[in-house]
C-alpha cells in the first residue's frame, strides 16, 4: 500500500511523515528547491502475525507494509508547477491513496491561522482541474480516431466513460464519487486520475489546540474522512522511551501511536483486509481488498497460483486460536476447501492448491 502525503508548504507534512516513519527528514519552515519526494516504509503491526509466528516458529515472519511518500509542498500559486502537473503528476499517480495534510497551527512565516476548509477546497479544485485537462485531451484523441474510421467497441466504451467523467468534474465533483460501469472503469483505469484516488484529511494541530476542533472537523467530515494529529508533539514522542512516550500520550488523551491510528484509518478508507499464509518456512500477512475472491488472493502471493488455481485450503485465525492447533481445527471440521468464487475474509489462513 502506498499513501501519498500532500499539502501546502508549511502545513507540517514532513513532520507527519517523520511521525509515521520514525525517520528524521529535515523539516523546514520555508520553501526549498527540493522536488523529489521522501519515501519511508513501515511495518503494519498486527498481533495476529505475532501469535501465528509463536505457533509455527517459522524461519521468517513477514508483516504487511505501508509506504509513505512525502511529496513536495504545494505553493498554492496557480502560476507555478505543483505536484499536480508535469513530473510531479507521475509521482502522485503512484499512490494508492492520498492524505492531505492541513495546517491547524500558527505559521511563523505568515503569522496567521489557516482556513482549513478553504485550503482543502482549493487543493481539491486544483486536482479537479488537473483531471479535467487529462480527460479532455484524451477525449480529443478518441474523437480524432473516430474521424479516421476507427470504431472499436473499446474506444466507444472509453468515449462514453470520458463524457461522464468530464461532466462530473465540471460539476465540481471528484471522480471517486462517480459510479462507472465495470467496463467503463476498466477503460480509463490507466489514466490514474487523481480525484479517483481515495482521499483522507490529516488535520495537523499543535499541542495546545489538539482535540478542540470539533466544529472544523465536522465541517470537513461532510465530504472527507478526517483524522487529527498533533504532528510536532507526536514526532517528538519517537525520541522517547516507550514508557515515557505512553505517559505523555495519556496526558493528551491519545491511546495509540500516530502510525497505528493512520494504519487502521487507511485500511478502513481503502476497504482493505488481511489474510495469512503459515508454515515452518514463513508466516506472512497479505493485504487484499474486501470482496476479493480466492483467485485474486492467490494472485497476491504469486501470479502462477492464480493462473493454476485449483482449490484454497482455508481456516480462520480465530478458530485456530480457539482450538489451539491446526490439528484440532481439522478434527472439529473447521478446515475447508474453497473454490475460485470464495470471498476471502479478514483473518483467513490460506494454502493454495494449484497446477501450472
């Protein structure tokens, strides 16, 4: 999973990145010429993986991971190239979801408190315009192909989808709120429109006003998923011993680390869940989308398993813990053979039978 952090300059975006990754990337309160994003990969802590590893004692234990990408800060200046144009666009498109960091603290460079709602609306407006330009340019090429006598069915489907997208964007609506038919969605998937990506808001407050922003957050929640961090405070927690950090978190009424909170938030936003593979060689967590079938899950492990899929041997993590061993799971009839159409559930333990 890749999550791209975007936001205006001086929004505390890189502070949030450091908080999530434990890295110490330089944080500046002024504009720089840096254009390359920061990258950090973090492990998704999951006590189920720990327990499975204790039971199977594998040679390797592999957790799911999240890659955070800290993109260059947006200037808010229409005359400058931001992340939604040129080379920056290609970088943003690599993300599975976008997290827009919104400043909620005094900026020493400007001396003002931000209007969070206006800032979010302005940035999403830029994203809408970026997608609209791409869609209109592609539609021009499709129409030119038609004039040249190309009348392939796939081109007609794409044209229909583009007309829907353009109309939706012109009404100031992001593509993520547009219901495209399956073949239409597939026809435009390669464009990786920015407003088609899931978007969350990270409301970045300072230590003094954290937890006291219900009215602004409620306003943002009318359109977006919102999570509040005390960015600088939580970044400093990374430098403390665990016991000391927990004590400071309790004082702020923070029950989990920023990393754990955003991980859960991201899985919910993207509709993700985890299944596991177990054995003496390896215990591993795999991330899939809720609703994926057994073949799609097999493909996450290796394309050959999906191509030659026969059956999935399946039992649940909860049944394994309750029974105490895989042997008792089988004896109680809780071990199953599932076919291609089986919808994999969060916590399933799978072994794929295949033949290539």
